[in-house]
């Protein structure tokens, strides 16, 4: 890979040990994947924040770094709401470690907002063609597919390295040739709300790590696309997809119809709603959680409308970013009047607080795929209305 004189200097350690380590990671990735050079990135989103997922080894690695990031950088969800962790039943020992993790990232100049939907936040908006170094898989999918920006599915360390250097290696989804669809997915039935997550859960398994182009009868909203992409990145490894006539790249570039074809029928989507993943069919859901990926303002509005005049008897979590919650304080208040909890900085998957429940109802195909393995709680997908009903909100 070609490096400029300045980059060589960093690699030789002349800008300090942290930047040298970061450059080594970027160069190693570039060499493995055949990158020609490093390219500047507009922003970085760094996974590996929840103390539940990174543990002491991760905390130690971050704490050993010195220096400041060169581009706007933001964090993935942590293991708890940084303000309301006691309400979540988080142990003080865990909270202490989680605070240490956030402080270590902050000292590198990273904004301590913890979210998988950075694209809703001021200073993190991305536009068509921007090069980014994002790591949370649903954020990567949204950036590439819904926005038409360009990012690989970075790991925590490589996103952090890109943030410190301000650049990433030019390979993978940064290049036109890797953005061409290689498999088509035809969905002729009408889809609504959580159907997009269920579809993504199914399609991801077949698509694997290819780039699909969808031919759909329905017209998805950006929230529907967020759910579809998140689920495909979880049940498969899809980092970029197109939807004919809908997503920006499919509108600008005339892609040929790929030879490999998948057709998904309504009956297959219906079957996803029947399954209890990681448990037996008779398990009763004792918690419902929505906001995977983190809720948009529109989603909060919809939830508030559905909860109006209702009382939640079991647990209902609504996960979002702190900035979106603060900007929509009235909606948050309305949602919480029902007994539901609006939790920021965290989610049902990366927080230890959901462990111990029997079964979680979710409206997300991604949460359906991850909750059983990462929380040891069975999961079932339902519409938003069903999630609310399941926890007593039908009174
Ligand atoms: C499951 C996921 O959304 C959250 C866990 O991420 P982290 O490594 O704890 O930041 C990660 C991902 O899908 O990229
Ligand atoms: S809410 Fe979902 S998409 Fe966001 S970090 Fe948690 S698991 Fe990932």
C-alpha cells in the first residue's frame, strides 16, 4: 500500500506510540485487503463500549492509548443508561467499570454519546459518497445503503485507529466495484412495520455477505430500511444492500439484475413470527423491548401514540440515543407515563440488565437474532402493537 511521507512518519513512531499502533492496524488491514492507499474519513463510530462485551481486557486496551481523534467520533451503546443505571438494576461494580470505559474514550476526544444511530445526531450526518469508518453493523448498513455513504464494517480497534489517524484503508465498500449487487431478493407481498425486521432476519441467512438488491412491492420508510438492514447484518453479514427505485445508489446507478435470485413469500415471513428463538413455544414473554436499532423521533412519536392512556404491567424498554430523547422530551414523558422506560446510551442486547428474564418480545429482526445468544433470554418477534400488548398495555 502506498503511504505518504507523513503517514510513513507516523508508522515509524515519530508521532508517538498510540498513533503508531493505530497506523499499524490500518496498514495491516490495507495490506490484507489490497488497498492502494489511505483515504480521509468524515467521521468514526466506535463499537466495543459496553463493559459486558469488552470486559477488563478491552478497558485496559483503551486506557493505554494517548492522543486525540482527528475526526468527529462517537461511541456505540454502553451496558447501561449512564444516568439511570440504578433504575435498570445494574450493579455498582459494573457501573464503575462502565464509567471508566467511557472516560477512557472521552480522554481521546471521542464524544461520549453512545448510540448505534449516529446519523440522527448533529455533527454526524453523512451524505451520499462520504467515506466513513463506522463499526456498529446496523449503522454501517444504514450509512452504505440508505444514505449511500461508504464504510466497511469496522471492528472497534480499526474504527478507533481510523478516528485517531483521520483516515482508513481504501478497500471493500469504499470502492465502486464492491458495491454492485450480486444477488436479487424479490418480495411481492405487502410489508408493514416489524415485517421488515422479519424479512431481514430471513434474507440475511440466505444472502450471507453478498450485496443484495431488493425488488419490493411495498415502499419502505427510512425506519423500515433501518430495521431491514440491521436484521440482515445480524442473521447474515450484509453491510450494503440496495432497493430498486428506493435507495440512493440504486436510483443513480443502473445495476444489472444479478443471476443469483432469492424469492421470499408471505408465508415464510409469517413463520418468523411463530418462532421462539432460544426457548420453548410455551414461554411467556416477561419483557418487551423496542428500539433496536435506537429509535428515531418518528418511532418515539408512534410509540407515544400507541401507549396513550395505557398502563404497562411488566417491563417495556424503549431504547434511543440521549440526543434524540432530549430533543423529544415531551414524547419521552408521554411514553413514560404508561410505565414504559425510555433508556438512553444502551440497549436490550448490550446491557446485562435483561439477563434473568425468561423471554423478550421484540419488534426487531436484529434483536431476535442476538438476544438469545448475547443475553441468554429467549426472544420472539411481534409487531410494535403486540410488544405493547404482551406487557400489559392493552388496558
Ligand atoms: C450487536 C451489536 O449491535 C452491539 C454490540 O456491540 P459492541 O461490540 O458491544 O459495541 C454489534 C454489531 O452488530 O455491530
Ligand atoms: S440497539 Fe440493536 S443495533 Fe443498536 S447496538 Fe443494540 S443490538 Fe446493536
